[in-house]
C-alpha cells in the first residue's frame, strides 16, 4: 500500500503543536508573574494595538466567540484593567478601553513573556522565522478569502 506524502501533514501538526506549546508556556508565565490569564492577556493586547475597539471586533480579531470575549471583558472590568465607553456611532455596543492599570499589567506581562520567549528562541534565526511565518499567514489569508468567496 502506497501512503501519500505526509510531509505537509507533519508540518501542519508541528505548527499546531508549536502554537499549543507557546500558549501553555505563556499561560504558565502569566499565572506565576501577573494577575492575568492567557485569555485576558490576549484581550488586553488586542485593546492596546486597537484602542476603543468593540467587543464584536475583539471576537473577530482573536477568532473567538463573543460570549468568550464577554466573560473576559467582565473579569477585566472587575480588575479595573479596562472600562466601557458609550459608542457614539452605535449605542447598542460599547467601546472597550484599556485603563492605565491595564496598560501597566499588560506591559509587565509582555516584558516577562518576551524574556521567556527570547530564551526559548535563542538558537533560532528570528528574522528568517518571522519572514516564513509572515509569508505563511499571508498565503492562508489569501486562500481563506478565495475559499469564502467561492462558498
């Protein structure tokens, strides 16, 4: 029996496992050094890079459900890391804003996690890896667009 070339499947599996491993490492680092879960960290990061974004936009950007975002927004609001602001263009949905305390917590989380990742990737050519991953993501986005357009 001739088996198909499994190289591509192996690459996809390794990408998936690498992503899971990086998420677990980040979760562990955050748990031990900050007052954030991994989910809260990615929401704060999203808010930092896209100020005054809506809950729906956060869900779309992070590729997670709106109820999942809603739960994290609720927890981050209780911690006073974010606040809601009325959306002038659509009163049904608030803008979510990072507070000074949230910026401080995010900065601490980024510093700690980047230090860990620098250690992990110390033997890797980061520039080449970044270029390869950028090309891969661009290709995936292009194919996603064509796939969705054809449906």
